[in-house]
C-alpha cells in the first residue's frame, strides 16, 4: 500500500491567505503570518522567509517561526548554483537535512533538531527573489496539491516583495523631489 499524504490546504484557506497577501501593507508582518499559518496547518516545527539581495549576493531572514535566534544568526551563504531553487525555480526537498552534502552548519542543524526541509523559491516573474523554507523535526511528506498551493502563494509573496521594493524606491524619489526648488520642477 502506498501512503498518500492528506491534503491540508483547502480552498477557503487558500482564499484567505491569498486575500491577506493582496491586502497587507507590512511585508514583514505578512511573512510572519504566512510562516505561522504554514507551521500550524502542516504541524511542522518551523518556517522562514529569506529575501535575496542581488547587489550583495546574500540571503537575509525576513521572518521566521519556530527557529531559535541562535540558529537564525547563522547567515546562509549564497553561492551561484549552490541553492538549487535559484537555478531551477522549483521547490527542493531535503529528506535528511542533517546528512545532506548540500547543507552547511550541520552542528547547528542537529542542535536545532531539524530532520527534513522543503524549500520553495519566492519568485517575481522568472526571477527568484527569496526562499520560503519549511522545516520539520522528522521526515514528512506533503500532498502534491499542497506543494502547488504553497508554490503559488510563494509567487504571490514574491510579487508583494517586488512591489514593496518599488514603493520604497518611489518614496525616496518623491522625498528627493520635494526638496528641489519649485523652478526646477516646472514642466515635470
């Protein structure tokens, strides 16, 4: 008999999360609510959202739920091609996170009690702008439809991140423009 995991995300939940993504003003608060909700829905130990800074070539934690501050201080080291999610644009599953050769900081992972991880790319169009990582303290399986749902929600979150960056840029331009003498603004 083949084990098929139970589907956890139903249409009402998907609709509620999608609505939240489209209405929240605060990206960090939205991320916190998403990771907490995913942890509760799937009964997993932790989840994080990391954003990629393409100028510095670094991943930064935006929000997390269920991981210790000590673990979060271990800054993920980004190397081109190292994070398969960036290369393929598809989720990557680590069945045994502790013994996977792709994983750094194995002592911290063992201390944290992480056994498996599922990592989704957070995308804006074709560009990966971050990662949504789901951690568990044992091996687990997720229904394919739930994977698809989380993948779509991660793409929606990527749109929010990109729009937030654009809004911040426009706010800076607006502030600079407001300091120009009026004669310089004539005709603009």
